[in-house]
C-alpha cells in the first residue's frame, strides 16, 4: 500500500492496513473480517446461552429441583431468551449478511465500511453490558418479553431487584442501535452496490431475504426502542407510562413490544430461509423452483409480519373482535410460508441430491419448520390458545421455528460457506455426526414439550410439584438437551480439526450457482480481481452449464468452469489480477472508540450521571474523529 | 445388508416410542386440557382443536412423507443422470397457494364463531366472583353475598351453574387458569377482564398462574372445588358465619399470640381486631384443603413449618420467617422471633378456624 512520507502528522491518522495481530482486527473495516468477528462472537454467546439452557433443563429434570433457586432460575431463563435472540440468531445472521452480501452482489465492500465496524462493536459491547449485570447485582429477570408492570417493579415481594431490568432496557437499546445502523448500511449496500447486470430479480434469494430482514429491522426496532425508553423513564424518572394506578396502561407495553416482537420472529427466521434457498438448488443440481414466488412470499411474510402481533396477546383481554381479526391474519401468514415449503420440496423433486452436511441441515430445517408451522396454526385457534398460551406447547412451537428453523438453517450456511471463508471444507463425516446427533437431540428435547404443554405445564416456572404427570417427559427432554450439547462439541471439534486437515476447497467446492464462488477461497481483500458482469439469475452456474432444448444440463466446454470467461470493462477493475490499485477503505480506530461510549452512557444511567458524561464525550470524540480522519492512510 | 441392519433398529425404536407414548397417556395429569374436561369453555375449545389437530396431522404426514420420499428417491446414485432443469410451474404453485388458503379459510369460520361463543357475558342466575391476583396468591370475593365471603386460593363453585368472573390485580399481571374448566384469562392491573364458564361435574380441579410474575410464579397455584348446589349452599353459609372462637387453651393462647403480633397487619380474621388486607383472609382458614397459593396441604405440621420458614419454602413472600434461629432480611431483620411452642399454639388457633 502507499507509504508516502508524511511531513506533518494530521490531527487524526488512520492505522496502517495490516492483516495480522489483534490491532488489525480491532481497526478492520473489511466486511469479511467483520463478518467473521460477528460469527465468532455470536457462537461464543451461543455456547453461553446453551449452557443456560442446560441449567434450565437440569433444574426441571425432576419435580422440586434444587439445581437453581427461584431467583437464579428467573435470571437464567431471561438471559437464555435474550441471548439466543439478540446475541446469537440475529448476529449470526448478521455474520452471514456481512460476509456474503458484498460477495454475492459483486461489490468490494458494504456501503459504509466504518459504520459496519461500528455496528459490530456496539453489538459486542451491548452483549457484554447485558452480561456484566451478573457481576453487578443480578441479571435481568423479567423474561425476554419484559412485561410491565413487573419490569418496572424494583422490589418484588420482599426481595429488592434494584437494577436487573435497567440492564434489560439499556442493553436492548444499545443492541438495537447496532442492528439499526447495520440494517441501514446493508439496505443501502444491496440497493446501490450490485454488480453491473445484477437487477433485483437476478439477486440470489439469500440477498432478497437479507433485504427484507433489514427493512423489517429498520421499521420494527424503533418501536421497541420507544417502548424501552418509556420503560426506562418509568424506572429511572418515575413516570407512569405502564403503571395503571397512576393512569398508565400495562397493555401499552404489550402492544409496542409485540409490534416489534412478531416481525422479530421473521427477522430471525428469514435469513435461514434465504440460506436454505441457496443450498437446496446447489445440492439438488436444479434451479430453485419458482424463484419469483419464493421471493414474493418472503416479501409477503415481511409485510404480514406487522399485522399479527396481537396473537401474542389473545389472553390479555382485547375482546372477541380484535381476537378474531388477529386469528384470521395469523392463519393466513401460514400461506406464504407453506408456499415456500412446497417450492423447496419441488426444488428437490427430480434432482440429483447430494447429502453433504449443508444439504442435511437444509432438509432438517424444512422438516422441522413444518412442525413449527403446523403448531403455529393451532395457536390461531384462539379459544384453544386460551389453553395453550404460556404453556410448554408454545415453548415447543417456537423452538421448532427458531432452533429447528433458524439454527438448523444457520448451521447449514456455516457448512456451506465455511470453505469459501477458510479455504478448507469442514469434515463431511463429522458434519453428518453433528447433524444426526443434533436432529435427534433436538426432537428428544423439544418434542416432549408439546405433550408437557398439552398436559398443562406452564412456562417460566422454576419448579413443579410431583404428581402433575410431568416428571417423565421433563426427564426425557433433559436427556435430549445434553445430546444437543454433544452435537455442538462435535461441531467445535470439526471446526478445529479442519484448520489443518480440512480438504482444500478451491474456488467452487460444491459446484455452486452464485457469483461468490467465482472468486478465490478465501476471497482476496478486494473480493474480486475484476467485478463480474451478471447476465442471469445464478450467473455462475450459467457460465458453467447450459440447458439443451429438453432442459437437460450440458457443461460449457473449455474455460467455463473457472469463471473468468467474462469480466467487467477494464475501467471497473485494476490493471491486471491481484487487486493492485484497487482502492479499499483504510482501517480506523474510530468505530470501536465511538462504540465504547454507549455502554458507559448506560452505566451512567444506573450508577450516576458522571459516567454518562464520560461515555458521551468518548462517543462524541469518536464521531468527531470519524468525521475528520483522513480518507486514506 | 445395510437395510436389514436398519430394520433391526427400526422395530425396537417403534416399540420403544409406543411404550413412551403409552406412559405419557397413562400419566395422571390434573392440568391436562385434552381429556376429562369438566367445564363448558374447556370443552368448546377442545371441540375446535381436535378436528384441526387431525388436519394438521394429515398435513404433517403428507408433507414430511413427500420430503423423505424425495430425499430417498432422488438421492445421487451411481449412474444417475443430471436432472432436468425445471424453473417453476405456475399452475402447481397456484395450487399449493390456494389449497392451504382454502383449508385455513374453512378453519377460520368455526374459530371466529367459538371466539364469540366463549366470550364472557354477564347474566342473571350466575355465581359472580371477583378474582384478585396478588404476588403470589389468589383472592376470591363472592359478589352479592352479605356478609361478603372472601377466601383465598381455593375457589368453590356449584355444579351446572354458570360462573362469571371479573378479574383484577393489585400488583403485576397474572393469569387465571383452570385447564379442565376453561381457558386462561390474564389478570391485568387497571383493567377488569372477565371470564365465564359452567362446571359440569363435581370434583377438585387444579390450576395455576400462567403469566410470569417473578419469584414464586411457579408457586401461585389454585384449586377449584365444584360442589353440588346443596353442598355449595351449606359451604356458603359456613363461610358467612363469624370466625370460630377457640375452645382449647392452646388455641386460645395461639389467638393471643396472633393478635399481639404483626400477623394482624396483613391478615383478616372477621370479628377480631385482625383486619389486615395484604395477605389472605384467614377467617375460615381451616375449611380450606390447601394454603400458601395451594402449595401445601392444610395440615398442622405444614402450617407449623410455614410459619417457621416461610420464604425458604416460597421465595419472595412478604411474610417474615417467625421461627427462632431463622434470619430475616430487612425490613424484618430486627424482628423478634416466636418460640416453637407459641408457634404451635398459633397453628392450633388457625386450625380451629373452621
């Protein structure tokens, strides 16, 4: 890189580009490295959230369990939910978005690289802020849904919980900032930075789903942010937005929370649907069946997701008219979801299916998601939902959607794109062990929840009496949860093992369809030596194969497979291969510096305003430096 | 060879899962809401659920069957040709959009009808009860009775007579649920929700709070005891009588202890100076089968242990631990304990409050 001698040091200088050492990671603005950071951080939180799940299962394995006391249990189940939603599934999806969006649309980076780094650091510090509560007097204990007025209570019964839910409100506000910033960034990237020729309807389905998810985030997060601010006002300033005795309304919280909370469900599961829509065609060696319908149903789900929130509140007492309206809207959101399932099935139909781990996890996603979808339809039977709601039947449902769905899909994505990221494949054999152990463990854990729920076991109870008929299935479920833990250990070993012994992948290990497989594995910092020109959906595939008149697949003869047959006009690219002369943004200290300010402001709201002032100054300093640091190193 | 090995595994797996299912169905589950339903609204809900369950089961086997079939039939084998490239089929896609939409439209009709059918309506000839949720116990006020009957955790109802509930909470949101009789209804502070159902069979039914309400949410349980009309009338008369005067010397000593301690700041015993409102009304404490949010059977040993250890048994409760040798947190840190024999006397007094 350029090393011009500097005669006068500017006020803010940018760190040198480098590829090694901790500092290179701290100052990176490369979307791929940020994606990797997101992935590892989310996986670390996945292990923590999983450990909390094991604690829950250990406590509930038998009636009158003594592994945790009530206070500990409440904190653990609250943090399990918050962790898995905000610190695992969302950032793991963000890892894929960050790493893949520029590669799949043929861009060199996201639209705002420093903002991208800022999102990651804010997410990390938000997560650490939330977890610091365990050391500072107690973690949030009001459930991930934080229903007021319990979430406003500072003394519960005889027990003071001074700050537990302050951490909840402030932590989620900080994490919301990370997601909002990232969402804006990625929307701009997808809309503006597609390679020449990549029209909207030539975008991979994964990119479509990414776009829908980012738009959902942009519209849904402000709602919960407002709700959290009102909660914080009630807690810190003594207002009464949610306090009925002073003229407020606890149901206001529920409306605001679920108006965010239901789109959130699709924020969690649409990325996995996008991943599955890439994996199934590749491993079936057929195009996605009905691409426009899959895309449009994804968009429809996004829209309808804003019209079903009150199905979380059927027992709240909204009255029969509102409950009927939301019952009907909830039933009909199953239609676009069902369409996707059938289109995936039709994609497999008649294909030549290879059962490498990505395909196994993708099929696992589809089969488990069907179960979650069907139990979801039964929730829309409102009079019976009065029975099911807040029982383990609901816990079964959303674990089939969010674990059987989102987590299986995300693991499929990990196996699928791992060779692109590291240049080596994960072991297929270990991957199969991982899959089958996880699939069986998952069903042994969460299948019994259906029965427990129908037998009347409520959610969020730290204990139950013997003689309720719940002993057996709770024990089975606990056994299953440890099988899942075992499967995760297999995955970790696989990842570790692959560093040295993984099969060298090459550019295109799966004979895949989309343009990220045209570049090297791992991709160079500038992604593509020359930006590809896109002529079709699944452009890379069409460079390798053509269809004859009967729809039969015919390989393109010589030179087709390396993907270099056609390139962008010369002025788009560097002089020749290797990426010399391609301008890339320099690393920067400012994103992490600005991000550090946010949790400090948060601590200040709890422990005294002087900390907030320090945090605010750091944030301002970071933004100031951001604005005035030189454009290149 | 492979296949035979698989077959040898499949049969025990099927038998094992049948055994599991058998165990599940045989288990006595007093909060199960699929079987032995005894209330009008619970039966209506179940009548809606059962047909949809079978539709869902059919869809489940159909779709999962197709997926497994496709996975086996179209797996890559030696000699398998490259597949025909099919990009879509509008007619097919329209079909699998329309059919689920049609099924759901059919399901939506009885759903909406049942929603309106189970909506609570006040009317004549109902037992009217005001339910108040507290962290972590239930209070029942029998409206229209003079003197008003107020009881806790155990709800007594006459059989075959509609019961109409108004529900409110003094602290956080709770949810009132007796699965064998009716679906749950949230109890939201500042908002009077309603619930109506008719119990069809006498007996004792289990329920519990189902909206998370912190520490002892799991211990906020309840019972509904459905009696014949004659038994119910007799019960109501007993409840309206003033509190029984203790007859044994031990019980009299217990009464004295009760009245001279902080018990009376929270509990009411009608006809005495105990008029507290924070805790359950104890006027006819001994007539109840359970206590402390229906956590414990109402037996002298249990009550004795409760007064000693209280929040060790039920986390978070505001009642202090009276037993000597127990330490209390503020605001009770400096409170004087009560000797074991005095506690026994209090227990004797409470157990005399028939």
